């Protein structure tokens, strides 16, 4: 039987100092921020905050120094991002560039292309979005229709992308498109392109979610020209590149901390004279939280060692999303004796927000059913 | 895992699998116990000079895990933990299988002849009580906490019903029994209970993995509607959830063992045992469901694992016990709250 590796991680020695530095920066920066805004977690957008964070050297930490990074270890980066999430910092603007796009460029792009984008990303000035999903292709990503055909000196792209996070407030998209028509091998003929969203022929609409927030959108490509050097990696390698990108995307602490601010608000509203049922709820949430953090840290450690535990990452993402979704329900169910029911409170406002926002947590980045399918394949059932 | 741990893992997984074969064979407290002790499995924590492994909790976890994974029906895990408690308290270790339990209505008094102490009290549902040679327990005396060791033979059996898996759980009453040895230890009962909970957590993780392994094998082999059950998406999704539970409990057990090696791991053990307990309901239900009727027969071995999971969930702290314990710990955290507390705990283990 497949063995899942979740060996415990020992943090590098100097992380406590790094944590302190990040915390004192956040104490100052977030002092005026409302509880419900913190609850947006990594969907909270502030270009201004991203630039300030970059000045501290905490954007693109692992990238080469020559490209504006600081060649820090992946575990030091892990410590910074878990602190950002626990505090509820508005990290959305640079999140995708920092988490995956920058690493993709460092891995696959030419030096000239790297110089053109990565230093600006590390300064927190250039933001990226991910163009995978389309109107008729969600879970079945390989069925995408957006295509690129060769022309003199480059490629011309036609089609559209949907549900693109930050579509309307990013400069660049890394898009997965067809470069050869779909044949028998569904995963062949796909390639990734770097697309400047200010190019001619690009049209972007933001989409309001059911809370009225505009965090994602749709993008149309009408004969958009990109030069040869904007092909990322090798032509036809898009599928495998996207999969290693998804491993980065699925394993981080944001996959179990999206509702953490509600727990923090709950704990702040309680004193140690708490009724038994609430004390138990706190214990249960803590046990899940602690376990997920151990799992997520274990994966971070394995990634830092150069292995790619993508099966384990799928497990953490699925368990993490279930946890993030159950948390608001546990809090709501427990309101009464010790948990205040006052609807004007920070706790209540945070709860309302997360009850409504959390259904998306098991959709974005790959649905629950797709992740369980990956795990089943790992068990040898497919 | 270190090389030494890999070696230990290979040894115990092979040995335990061999010992329990054919599964369901009744293990013998003389000959089978001898097989275990000849290899020194019970001496994980004992120093190398005295013939042991000088091992850590992370090493011991490997033994606990494989004992659970093989449903090994002997008190090897209890003996290992009991020995560790005695070693830490610098108490001489009695020979034979040992166990550990907490006491109710207990009293510790100096013996009338001035030589040593006498213990009175009831020990309920002592794991393997009848077949153990000695029992480690805790007691208060003059506002101090003591760890002590009793000869099992001094206990008067007052019933006790075996647990769901048929493992002996005996009630033993002691009335002025002379203790074999005693040592003052702050929070002795808490220490004993926590270490035992860590032991059960690791055993549960082994039993969960065994249930998953059996389930995967079964659905690959069994055909309905002209294809293996494994090919049905409903089955795949169920087993993916079971695998996630196995992974979570395994990770929790490993992390708690690491924490215990750094001392004062009440938080981690509470979280790990609670996480393990909370997975029992859904996990055993999935394992049985995908098996169909064959899984509930006496002949088929799935019950060896699911019964243990049902039993161990209540032992050394059920959900309610640890949820309240952990909840109180969290609510008592002052500076910086839970996040600062949790990260400080793991940063403490930073590579030196
Ligand atoms: C907040 C948010 C942000 C997002 N950001 C981005 C982004 O930045 N970039 C991007 O490219 N995409 C983004 N997405 C899109 C996301 O990746 C898709 O929503 C997801 O892949 C599912 O696709 P879908 O919505 O078309 O649902 P569908 O694929 O239509 O699925 C609907 C339901 O059917 C189930 N299902 C589908 N196929 C199967 C199957 N084979 N077996 C069993 N069940 C199945 C799914 O699990 C799901 O429950 C975002 C989505 C959300 C909600």
C-alpha cells in the first residue's frame, strides 16, 4: 500500500527572530484594520500593503538575489506567510506572484524575461494572475479551448479565461492554452504563456460574488499577440508545468488558515470562565488546527528538501478546506452561554462573512472531489 | 527517519507480523512474550549498558504503531511506557510484563514496621492487569504526588470486563499492599496519563492504517456489476477520506512523540489523542461499509482493528476528556494568544 509521508518538521534554528520581526511589523501595519477585513485572509487586497511588505524583503524571499529575492530557505518563507495569514494581513495583491508565478519564471524563463518581470514582482509592484479555468473547462482542465497559433516572431492567442482571481487588478497572466489541437493524448499540446494584460485585444470584466465582492473576473483574448520569449518553458510541456505549479498552490498554510481569524475572534471574546460545551468546542477546533499545521509543515519540509509530495498536499488541501468550512458552523452552533450573540460584534460580523465566503474554499485550487480522485489514484484504485 | 529508526521499523514490523500469523491465534504470555523480550523490544528506553536501545519517544512510537497495525495482543506498549516512567523516576524496574493505571479512592501510608509504604485503592479497567507482573500508578500523600509500582499479585480482582477487542481490562483492589517502590513526582498522575495517551494515539494510527490497507485490498479484489469495487467513484471518494484520516492521525502521533522528546508536551498530546479519537467514528464506518457483509464476520480480520479503535478511543482520555483539557489550556493562554503559543511550541523543536 502507498505510504503517506508526514514526518514531523523541525524548524530551522533562527525562525523565532524572524517571527518576532514579522509580528512587530504587522502589529503596526494592521493596527487600524477591521476584524471582518482581516477575515478575508489571503483574499484581502491592498497593493499598498504588498509594497510595504516587499520593502521588508518578505516578497519573493526564496528567489535569487540577482532578481530581487533574498535566497532565503523555503521554510523561512513558510514562517513569514503563516504569520501573515494568522494576523489576517491583506496579501492578495502579490500572493500569486509570490507563491507560484515567480517560481515558475525562475524555473522556466530566459534570463532576459526573468529580469523583465521578477525584480518588479519582488518589489511588490507587479501582480500576476492564473489563467487556467474557462467557461466550459473547470475540473476538466485539459479540455480548455483557448489557443495560440504561431505567427512571425511569436504567437496569437484567442479564447477566454474565467474565475481568474484578481483578473482586473493584475498586470500579467500566466495562461495555459492549446498550442496543438486536442488529439488522443488529452494532456499533450498544452503550453503556458506570459500575457501582458495591457496588450491590444485583451478585455477584462470583474465579476461580483454573492457578497458583492469583486475578487475574480473573466478575460477575453481577441487575436492577442505575444512574442516568442513569452512562451514559458517548452511548447507542449504545459500540463506537467501546471501540475508542479499546482503542487505549490495546494500545499501552503493558506489551505487550512482561511477561517483562522474567526477562531482568533472567538478566543478573544471568551475568558477562562467558559462553559463546558464552549471549552470543548475550543479544544476540538484546536486539535484539528494543530494537526493540520503539523501536516502542512511536514510538506513544507519535504518541498524544501526537493521532493514533491503532491499526494500529501492534496490530502492537506482537502482536510484543510473541510476544517475551514466546519469552523464557522461550529462557532455558529455554539453561540449562547459563553459565546456572545450580539450581532454588532466583530465576532458576529466575522462569522457572517465566513459562513458566506467558505463554500468557495473547497472549489478554488481544485475541488474536493478532484482532490479525492487524486488520492484514490495514489491508493491504486484508479 | 534516522537509519536506526528504519532498522527498528523493519525489525518490529517483520517480527510482529510473524508473531500474529495466522491472525487470530491467541498469543501466549510465556512463549510469545519471550520472543519479544529476547529482542529487547520492551527495553526501548533502557540504556545501552543495560541492554536497551536508549531510545526516544519517536523510537517508541514506531513500536506502538506496529503493535496497533498488527493488533498485537500483548502488553508490550504498556510495558515500554511503564518502564519509561520508572526509569525517569529512578525506580528499580520489576521483571515481566508491566502495565499502568490510575487509581481511585487511593491512599499511601508508611508501613507500620517503618519499612516502605503501603497502598490502598481501586484500579479500574487495568489493561492486561491479570497477566501483568506489576502496575505503575500514581497517588497523593501529604500534598505531594508520588509515582509508585505495585505487585499485581497483591491486587484483589473485583471484576472488570474485557474491552471491545477482548483485551483484558481488570478491576483490582489493593488494601494496605506494600508498594514495590515509590518516588515523589510532581503531577505524577498527569504524567502517566499523558504518556499512556500518546501510546494509544500511535497504536490507533497503526490500526487505522491496517483498516485502510484491508479496505484497499478488498475493493480491488471484489467485483460487482462486472468490475472491481475500486472502480466505482463512490468507493474511491470514501477511501480517499479514510486515507486522509489515517494520514492526519499518523502525523499527529509523530508530532506528539517529537514534542514529548522535548518535554512538557501536554498540549501536543491532548491535540493528538483528540484528533485520533475524532477520526474513529467516520474511519471505522467507511472501512466496514466498503467491505460489505464479509467485514462483520468473525472469520475476517477487519474487526481486530475496528474493535481496537472503538476501545482505544475511550482509553486514557475520550473525546470529552481531551477536548476539555485542551480547551482549558487554550483559554488559559495569555500573551499573544493561541497562535503565539502554538508557534512557540514548534519553534522550541528547531534544529539546534
Ligand atoms: C474563489 C475562486 C477563485 C478562483 N480563482 C481561479 C483562478 O485564479 N484561476 C483559475 O484558473 N481558476 C480559478 N478558479 C476556478 C476553480 O479552479 C474552479 O472553480 C474549479 O476548478 C472547479 O471548476 P468549475 O467551477 O467549473 O466546477 P465544475 O468542474 O463544473 O464542478 C462542479 C462540481 O462537479 C464536481 N465534479 C466535476 N468533475 C467531476 C468528476 N470527474 N467526478 C466527480 N465530481 C466532479 C466538482 O468537484 C464540483 O463539485 C477559482 C474559483 C473560485 C471559487
